[in-house]
C-alpha cells in the first residue's frame, strides 16, 4: 500500500511520534491466532472512530504503517467535518478468507472493549456486517451496524452525496458555475459509492466515462448510466472536465498526473495523493482543482457519527451538504495562502483540534 505521507522513521516509536499518535495497541491471542493493531491518533475532539480492516500484509511494518496512516486520516476527516470525534482505525493481520473465525473476531472485540470507548470500531475492507455482529457480542463500542440492529446502515449513499457536493464546489471554482450539466466526468470504480455518485451525475446531465476492475460491473453501469466504458489504464487519458477516483488510493502519482486533462479532481477514494507533499503541489501547479479526499468523502463518517452521538437522516444529509461550503472555503484558503487544497484542509482540521483542545483545558 502506498503512503500519503512519507515516513522517515523506521522504529515503532519513531513512526508513532512522527504521525503524533496518542496510543497504539498491539493485540495478540495465541489460541485464535489474532494479531491486530489499534491506532488511536487523536481524541481531543471525542472518541477515536474508524473501521477495522483485515488484510494479509506482507510485513508487520506494513500493517503498522497502514493503521497509523489510516487513523491519522480519520482525525482530519472528523475534525474538518465539525464532528466531535477523534481518529482511530484498526487492522487485523491475516488472510480474511482462511483466518477469520467467530472466536478471533470476538477476541478482537474484547480488546476494543478494554479501551472503554476510547476507540469505536466499524466495518472496513474484508469485514462484513456479520463480523461486526460477532465483535458486538463482546463490546458495545461498534458503529455502522445495519438499520435492523439499530444502526445507521449503509454509509455509501451519504458518502456519495458529500462527494457530489464537494465536486460541485470544485467545479464552481474551476468553471465559474457549479452546474455539472454537460460536464464530462471520468469515474474510476463503479462500486457502492461510485454508483450512487453517478445517479447524481446523471440527474444533472453530466456525460460519464467509466471503468471498473470488474468488466461485468462496468458494462452494467455503462448501460444504466448511458456512459462510455474504457480500460483501467485509459481512464487517466480521457478528455474530460472532471476526474473522479472512486476505487483505490494513490491514483494521483508521478505516472498519472501529467496524463490528466481534467481541470477538477473530486472523488470518494481515500488517500488519493500517492505523496501529499509532492502530488498536492503538483496538481496546483498544473492548475487542476483538487477537492481534498478526506473532506469530500466524510459523508459516511457523518452518518456513523449520528449512530454514536445522535441524529437522524435529515440532520445527516444537512450536515453532509455543508461539504460544499467547506470545500469552497478550503479552495479559497489554498489560493490565498499559495498552498494546495490538501494542505489547507489539513491545516483547517488541525486548527479546529487545537482550538477545541483549549476549550477543554478547564473543567
Ligand atoms: P467498493 O468496493 O464498493 O467499490 C470500489 C470499486 O472499485 C469496485 O467496483 C472495484 O472493482 C473497483 N476497482 C478496484 N480497483 C480498480 C481499479 N484499479 N480501477 C478501476 N476500478 C477498480 O468500495 P466503495 O465502498 O464504493 O468505496 C470506494 C472508495 O471510497 C474506497 O477507496 C473507499 O475506501 C472510499 N470510501 C468509501 C466510503 C463508503 O461510505 N463506502 C466512505 C469513505 C471512503
């Protein structure tokens, strides 16, 4: 997996210090074979919330780096969205197909419970609703449960709505109008969020070019959205106004940025910039308006937050709609400061954490 912030430290505490984590918990259980790491980045604003991912990492160092990077991203996502949540994430090391058992998941749940609510988990890569139900048997600090269990349900439609809001704000900056009618949009990855996003795009009259790793999925989406399907690598060369990464991270890198013809990049994928200190400025230098990923894909977190801290569908959608205004502010700030949007968004998140930290300094 590709880093978005290049670490210079290799020791465990060196890495923790560099990312400025509060606490990192290594969980081990001989019986079940559980090896997990819980990264709690920052809890100034509230409990650290973020999903658990199970992945067959090639090394423990890779797993540690992944959890540190992902949990830090959750801190910024919550902070910039005005949520009273901190940033956390967990990884379970192993092959989900062969190693995931009820006992392993419940053992992991007990480690989450031991943190007494400082970390709240949720679903992430290779975890299912059923897995969450097992974890829930050992701890109440689980979110993102299905609606039938009193949870907030599938976050994807809300994530798509926020991404759409961020895309419109970025379009407004680039084209002088936030209308997407007639705009050519390249959607990379037509999974859960990508599909909901294309519903908004189609409604507004955008022309869609798309690709997906699964050809049948891409073909089906192309038929449904009257879109043109292209190959996985061809997506970067399309003559479009907007490029929307909705699949994997790190797709904005040394090889791809020079190929883009789009004036706007706005998508839901996490960690789109392979190296934020290099590729954020590079996009700005080329005059491409980049809507920061952790800002415009925060709808899912806003949805989950309502489950933990209260709220209903209407308040969730209203809060998600604010992504438009926040994106506008961030783009303006980046321009004024002569920086790039990812840096401006990160700074805005850090400023809120610092300010609220001072509010809490007295009883
Ligand atoms: P998903 O798995 O449903 O969809 C991803 C799609 O991308 C799949 O159809 C997959 O086949 C495709 N894909 C994978 N590699 C590809 C490639 N190289 N080129 C083209 N397509 C490729 O996932 P999702 O829930 O829609 O999430 C999409 C992205 O948004 C992920 O990066 C995820 O981390 C991020 N995200 C999702 C949410 C959410 O609410 N689901 C919230 C925040 C961020």
